[in-house]
C-alpha cells in the first residue's frame, strides 16, 4: 500500500516534470530537471519490481463483491499498469542512450548505455516513450475513476482499504 | 545522416608518399571524430559529421609526415536538435564567425610499439593552443592503417561555453576527443 502511493506520487511527479522540462530553454535548470525525471523513472521501475516481488510472496487481498466483467477489467488494467511501470522507464533509458546521454541514477550510479548513439533510433524511442506515457495517463484516469466509483457509487471498501490506517498491506 | 564521402587523396600527399610503405589520405566514411563532454556528472557523447583531413604518414620519414584536420563545427551531432542549435550560438562555437576548427601538426614522434605522438596546434573560435594527440596504430582486416587515440581539451581555453555556461559544475571543462582514422596503404 505504501509502495502504491509512493509510486502514484512519483508517476504524477515524473509525468508533470517530463511535460514541463521539454519546453524549458536549454539551461542548467533544464539539465537538472532531466536528471530528476530520469531518477524518478528509475525509482518507479524499482518500486514496481519491489511490488511484484511482494505480490509473489503475499497474495493480493481477495476482491470485493463486483460483477465478473468489472473483476476482469480490474485485473487487466492492473497488469497493464504494472507493465507500463516497467516498460516506460526502460523506454526512457533506451531513448537517453540513443541520444548519447548517459543515465546516472541519483547522480551516483552510472547505468550502462543500452544502445549506441543513433539519431533516427532516438526519434523513434522518443515517440515510443511519449506514446506509452499518454497510454499510462489514460489508464491512470480509468484506474482513479474506477476507485472513486467504487467509493462513491458502490460504497464498497475498494478505495478505503488502500488508505493508510487500513489493515491490508 | 551518415555522410558518405569517398576517399579523396590529396594529390600532393600522393606524390610525396608514392613508393613508400606508408599511408596518405583518410577513408572519411570509416573514420570518426567523437567527443565526450560531461554535463552535471553525466557523460554526453557527440561527434562531427563533416571534416577534412590531409594526412601523410611515412613511418620512416616522420619529418615529412603530417596530419592536418579541418572540422566543420556546424556539423555537430549532439543529443538533440535543440542542443545542436545551442552549441552553434556565439556563447559556444559561434559557427557563424568561426565555422572551422583546425588542427595543424608540427611534429610526429615515434614512441615505439606502434604508438605515435602527434603534436601541433588546435584552433577553435580564433584561439590557438598547442595540442598533443597520442595515437596507436593497428592494421585492419583490409590492410589499412587504423590510427586511434584520444586527448583532452579544456573547453574554456577556447571560450567554448561563455557566460552562464562557463561554470564547469554544469558542463565540465575537460572534453575528451576520440579520433579514429582509417588510412589506406599506398598502392
């Protein structure tokens, strides 16, 4: 649960930072924002790995009563969310490598360049990174809307059991 | 994007080198001039797409050998179009006024075991400093001489990055330049 909200915060922050930084004129600030954006992305990736590890050890709490189609949709969208949390940071890392810019996590751990510098490849990877991010945005909206619908319309415990103070992990 | 230019030997070099076990000219499309700068602790790689070289390499007559290079600075390949546009501005290379970086060799020393040291002057942005380029020579599969080496320049010596960009905390003063020259043997 803590991991969920931490990831949520970082995803919203990383996304907003990503959108704003590209329009900055070249400056020290721009370089700094790019660095932060990359650190956030790598952190989201690591958090997603930690959560998958946690899920492998501890089963998810049983779902609350809901129609089968909702249950299915929830499963699919959760899997997609996990997939995107893993794939988007990697696509960003690939893109950074293709532009010839190394990623140094937290300004401390240099990550290897995944691909050699290649301009055309960089343009493709940029488009992939952006598209995946807007897919994630759409999915986060659905995810949030569903949570709110469960809370305000169905009045079940789907949202409240994810809140701090709840007994579920 | 990759500029394919066929091997154009300088006539003078050809005449000079004729009959020697030596090399002249350079296979431009197989050779490269790359560099690595450090921005806020992060390595950023780039290269120059267009340059010309007048290289005469006579191992037994190093006094008559030379390596002169003209690099078209506006042909820079950097992380993004935005940064390429940026470095052409007056604060950086000022390519409008100073389109060419020039290396002119003055002497080539044999250091033994296929290592050489090329000394000369490097002129960027109208500023000239001495530069020394260590090179290691190898033969490639096609029988060409492959000369590889790297050297460090201090960008601020050439006023590359002035004003807000002069701060070496943002962009390090040291820039590593890597050259890889493929020199065809004289037929």
